[in-house]
C-alpha cells in the first residue's frame, strides 16, 4: 500500500512534525522502531507522526520501502534529493564497501566522500558489530542498533543506526541512516548521576528544579538540619536559611544564567532553631538549548570550623589586649587611667559586653567601681559588693573572687545555683556569662577586674588563663604606682636630709663642693678629688676645673640643670653624669646640690658628689640583657618586636615604604641537641648567627627569638626579586658544614615570610603570619621558604581541627583494622594478613591513612595508635584460632617513633603473652628510613625482638636507603617489594630488573620476599616465574574488615590455577 498523504505542521515554535498516512504494515512496524512519536490507524490506514529532525531520513527510507517497484531512475533521483537534504548521515554500501555517503555523513565523521568511497563501512565504527547484527545484515533483514562511532580525528561518539537492504541500479545494497545521539546519552547520564548522588554522598545533597523547588535530598542533609525528606520536598532553600543565608542564596540564583558552578557560605536554620553554618557548592544542569533544567548543591557543615575560627579570633584579640596593656603600663603612671584604658579596649567591638574594675574602699569593707566600659546600663549604680565572709553578697562573683584570691566565673548565670542572689540584676542587663579576677598588692587582694558577656558558655580555661595574666599585669601596675609614691616621699625626705648634710660640711665618703657664683671659684673637698684619682694640689679653684672634666655628651644637660637651680625654677640639683678621671677614663657620678639666695639672687651652690659607677654599669647590663640575647649577642625578642612595631607605624604613615619579616627556623636542630648536648647546640646557634649577619644590609635588623628561631626585619623590601635574592643569600651562607667538636653538620633552614602591610594591627599579628608560613615551608619538605597567604590560616585551622578529631578518635575507638591476605606462590594458600588501619569518623566517613597518619607522626599520637594496632592484631589472631584458622600470621606497620620507645620489646612480649600467641605469628614491619636513622640502636632492638620470636620485615624496600651493608647486619626475615616497582613490572624493563634483583638478593641473604600491589594475572605470573615467595594485592582481595575475613578464608581455594 503506498503512502497516501504527508502533512507538515507546527505544534509550537521551533517544533516541526510530519504526519504520514497510508503506510504498509511492514513499513509501519519498521517506522515504530525509528523513534516515531505517535503511531496508530485511521480508517484502515496506518499513520505515524515524526519530528522533522528524522523526517527526511524516514521519508528517504520509506520511498525505498514503498516504491521499490518503481523505476530505478525515479528511485535514484529521490535518493539523490533525499540524501542531500537529510540532516542525518546516510551511507549506501554493498558487502560492507561504501558506495555513497551524504554531506551530513561527511560532517558527522569529518571526512570527504572521496575518502570514504571504496572503503569498509566499519571505518566509521569504534567497536565491532555483534554477531546478531552481522547475521541480520547477511540475511538482508532490517536492523536498528546503537554503537560507538569514531571521527577521522579519533574522537568517539554514540550513534543510532537504521539499516535496510534495497535494490539499487540492479544491485542489492544496504542503506544505513546514522543519527548522533550524544546529547540524548548525556541527558540520560545526567539523570542517572542525579539518581546516584544522594545515595553515595556523605555530604548533604540538595536537588532543585528549574523553579528552585526541592526535588530530592539525601539522608545526610536531613540529619544536618533535622527535617524529614518529606518536609523538604517542594520547598525552596531560602525557606530554611537565615537572613544572611537568604541574601547569599539570592546571589547564587541570580548567577544561574551566567555560570554553572557557584560556591557560597550559607547559614541555615536547624529545625530546633539553631544556626548551622554551611558551604553550598552549587551546580546547574542545562538542556540542549542551554536552559537550566536542574540545580543541585553539595552542602558541607562548617559549624565546628566557625566555632574554632571565633575561638582563635577571641584569643588573638586577648593577646592584643595583653600587649597593649603592657605598653600602657610604661606610658600611664596613674592606675585609674590604666584601668579605664583596659576596660575600653576589652569592650571594644563587644569582645566583652561590659568590663569594670573595683577597688577596696578606704574602710576595707566593700568593692567600689573605679573604671568601667561597655553596656553597663544601671547595673553598677545598684551594685554593693561587701567582702566579709558573713555578708549577704557572698554569692556574687566579684565577692567570691576577692575572698578566695582566685578567678571565679559562671558560664550560665540563669541556671547557676551559686549566682541566685545576684542573677536578677545580671540578667536584667542581658549578661549571660561573667568572670572576675582578683587584683593584688603585696600578695593581698585589693580589687577585682570583671568581664561580662551576653553569650552562654563564653569562658573556657584558655580565656581565663589570659585574663589572669591581664590581672597580674594590672597588679604589677598597682605595685609600681605604690612604689613610685613611696619613692617620692623618700626623695623628699632625702632632699631635706641632704640640705642639712651639705650645709654642715662634715667629712663624708662623698665628695663635697661649694661654688661661689659671684667669684666663679669652687671649693673641692679632698674626697671629691681622690674620687677622680687626683691629689689636693692637682686641681685648682676655677669653675672650669669642674666643667672640663664632665663628659661632652653630658655637659649641656648638667649646665641646664644648674641654670634652672640658679633661676629658681628648681630647688634641688640632681644630676647623674660621667666625669673624667686622671687616667683619662670616665666614671659615673651623682651630684646633689642646693642654692642659696641673697637679695633674690642665687649666690652660692653647695653639693655632694657620689661614685655611682658600679650601679650604672649594672643598670646598663640589665638594660642590655633586656634587649639582647645573652647567648649570641644578637637583638632579642623585645628589641626586634619594638623594631617591628616601629616599621608597622612607618608603613601606615610613609608612602612608598616597604619591609618584610623573615621567620627563620633551623631544621632538625633538636637532633643535634639530643645527640651532642646543649653546649654543642649553643655553639651551633652562635655560628649560625655569625653567618647570617653576613647577608644583612645596613638597614636590616636581625635577632634571635629563642631556641633555634631567628628573625630578620628586611627593610626595605621593594620587589619580589629582591626578596628572593636575599633569601637565596641566606641559604647559600648555610651551605658549608658547621664543625662542632669533631663533627661536621650540614644545617638547613625553613623560612616563613610576611610582607609588611598597614592592615597589621601590631607586631604579634605579623609574627604569627610569618610563623604560619614557616611551618608551611617545613610541611613542604624543609630547606625552603614560603610567603604567607591567607589560605594558610585556613589550612592551619584545618590542621588543628584534624588534630583535635584525632585525639577524640582514640577515646571514641573510631580506629579499625582492615586485613589484606598474603598469598604463598608455592601452593597458592593464604599464610596470613597485613593489618591496615582505617579511621571511621563520628560522621561514619571512612578516612584513608594518608590523610591522618602524617599528623599522628607529627603530634606523637602514632605511639598510642601503634600500641593499639599491635594489641588489636593479636586479638584478631586469637579469634581466628578459636574459629579454626591456625597458623595465620599478621603483619603490623611499626613507626619510627614506636620503634624508639624504650618499652617496645616489653610491650610486644606482654601483648603476646596476654593472648597466649606463638610469637612468630606477629610480624613487625619497619620502613628502610626508620631503621637507618640510628643503625646501632636498630640492631640492638631488632635482636631483642628476635629473641622474643617475632618476625621482622623491611617495608617498601628499594625506595629508601637500601644499604646492603646494614641489611646483612639486621636480623630481618622478610623484604617487601614496594608497589611502585610492581605496578609496571610487565611493561617497564627497569622495574622488572629491580624486582628480579631484590628477589635474588633476598634469597642469597636467606630472606623471604613479599610483593605488594599485585593487581593483574601478568604481574602474578612474572613474580612466580622469578621466585617471589608471597604476594599481596587486589588481584586476590582488597583489605577486608575483620568480620569479612572468615568468609573469605572459607571461600578461598588453597590451590588456584594460573590459567
């Protein structure tokens, strides 16, 4: 039956379709499988509706299907027309050889007609046809199938193929229509991706439609916010956000049109009302025309990180307050002025909501406010804090702190039973946490300083410790003020006494002098002259005899003081200055004098002179010691921090000024101290200081902070190249070895750099950043430098958080052991397992060893973890024995820090005895680097372990020292070939040669060999052929949880054929 009618219509803009009527049954059925949208029967005629994109191809095929009985010329004309017009690739071929191809096929495959004709059609395919399709082609049956195609440039893409056998020019040919279905497949993959993500993601997952309404969420997000899945569906994220979160979500939504990926911090509301801080990593999935179909976001809970950031910020601000308080103590002599200053800086930006200082009243019965700042309201107006033990105020925090002489604090005033009597007034002013620290004078409490916060649980031991330090500083200021008052009283009494002493002209140990202003003559006593090394006859009576012996640097000030006395501006002459002795040297003296007036005019000055040289030398030494390092003679922390503060002030006021801070830390200095002693370590520090002086310019400042830490204030630091060259000079100065005693040492250093900026508030902040950068340099392998970047603070926070979680993990028993079987290549049997540690965190996330083992090494936690691993492995061996699996050994990785513990052998022996195990069932694995750190010690400990009976392996052999000299001395049983050699053993001749050599060497030394990381049959065959004893790897099994090992053992066949 011929096609009767074809209709063309538009269902909506840009969507065109054909309606075809009058198909034969066979053609109708073939049409259905060519992805027609709608099909059926109208008045006995079959019909289909197809999209325009496939219509040209379909019509072309139907012309052949329906009119194959027509004249060939008409068929050829239609073929040419439809082939040229089709948007799909069409290929005519005979017995697999291409006869014709349309332009769409050329474009699809990136080739020309001339290149394609005469070649096999399989040139277009990236994979072989299935037997079923080949059979249909051979029997001239129509086929529809999907296959991977390839372009001329080698790129692979999916196509749908519709093929049919036709008669063409008297020949039987196949006509194949090919349609690129890449976009369709991509859409299918995206849908599968969106279905899979909620199931596998450990983070929160939120899927939204084009209107930003929730389509799906995963269990992690439900737990994070406390809602059920049903409570999310159909709602928008902004319905769960705080005000700040709503603003940021609107920004994300506004960016959907311009970008596929957005990342913002979004505070959300938990169902309980608490705020959950999160990071939204949002992405958009688009349709063929670029329109947004779905949006989804991975939601990470960063609430704990936020808390840690706030904690660090609080502590930094408190450290700043301490620093500024110490500066103010030197500047503000009046305690009340100092108290007001401390209250103001402590309440700035509501670090504390209110701060006040109370001092004991004259009667000694109550504390009275003398300074305060912040939101005080009328709280202090109604305050009455009595200090007696029987006062009704005994429950107030200040009274308790004063009476007990220790810090008192409450972190929840409302629910604190000890705060009942004063909680009403505190809560009225919206205070929730309060702390009071006593102030002392001569070890007796004389007042308190109090800190109030509007947050619950504001105070912790770190904050209280810093506040106690602040209180000690204030107590020091109180003491200094009292001493100053006492000094003034004493000086006044001394002045009066010295007047009597001077006028009496009695002989004394001090030298006396009497100056006649009118005549210009001076009387000098014998003691005055002998104090300077002169005899009576050596010095005349001229006033110049006095002035010419005064040190030139002190003369102007002395004359000014004398003139002030003569003018009546002062009543007492008091001067400390240097006088030249007969031998030309100078000594420090103190002169005191008073003037006499006649007729309103000074006519005489009478005074004494005391030798204070010893005291001044002692004071100068104290002053020097306060600013210079005793060991190296370099400026110390106090000196260099003052210099750093001055540079910070200058960069804020001077355009074009630049400087940088270099925090220098010697690498592995502790090893030298521990091995040769502190005297040798001190000598090395002095020599390092001398060498580093050589790189300094006149404007640079270099000092020692303490220990093995040095600091350079590089001023100026005008360019990165200048900074790099300066640091390169430092490294070059340390290249040559240092000779300490009979030993030569090569010293390297890690350097952290902070670039001067007006953004720094004080030197401590800049020093902190340089310190962080220095530790980053150490993390990168030492003997290098790093310039501080903001993300280093984040990394540090992550580092601190991970360390905290690690310590919690030990207590919470979050560590587990997985076991990877060890297979004997002699009989293909399981001889044991290697125990591998894993960390299943509190949120059920499995953390791999590489993410936490380095930190356990750094913090020393590896020692406790290593002991736990030995015990857990022994317990598992015992469980296997009870289950009937005997003679299975377990290898445990032992760190260098565990190996260095004095109780290593005792611990292992006691653990084996506790579980009643044969010692050889426990194998201790050590890395090459750990055993070579101290070979003599290693031999001693290994021999002790061998006496116990445990076996010993060297792990990752060939990647470290590989010292054959020591290897033959070590009582080792097994060498383990590192997976880095095994993975390319079949394809890399070098890896094959190294592996073969290690196996041969091991057997010569009577050692067994274990190859790690075996994943393929070819690797196994190679190792077996070259005599390897045992293998581990994913070829047989990945590491298994303990509960899965028995099933594995039961199912494993003792004999396995290589074929």
